[in-house]
C-alpha cells in the first residue's frame, strides 16, 4: 500500500487539484496493518480472525455483486469449519 501510495503521489505531483496530505501514508499503513492482522488470524483459524474478516469485507458493500460473493464465501462450510478446530 505504501509503495502504491508513493507511486501515485509521484505520478500526480504536478497535477493541480490532486494531492495527498501528510496523513495519507499513515492511513495506508494502518489499513495495511489491519488487513495483515485479519489475514494472519484467519490463516491460523483464530476466532477474532473471522470477526476482523467481516469488518474488512465492509469495504465491498458499495459493490453489491462482489459483496454477495464475499458473504457467500464467508458462509461456506469449509470457511466456517476452519475456525471450529
């Protein structure tokens, strides 16, 4: 995320009206850390991972077809069973 933000900043530096403030790298880093934590907990099958995965999937609410696929995958018996061990 930080590399992408850096490239985007460099690419849009000379364009008027498009800019990133000093909080943008912090926000990108925190978002990346959140997704990394959620992925690690899901990978290990820990119960908080399922909750964080649900929170992370809220990003897809604005795209109903994709959100439906994500919710279906999270209701899949194999996904649910992964946390039952």
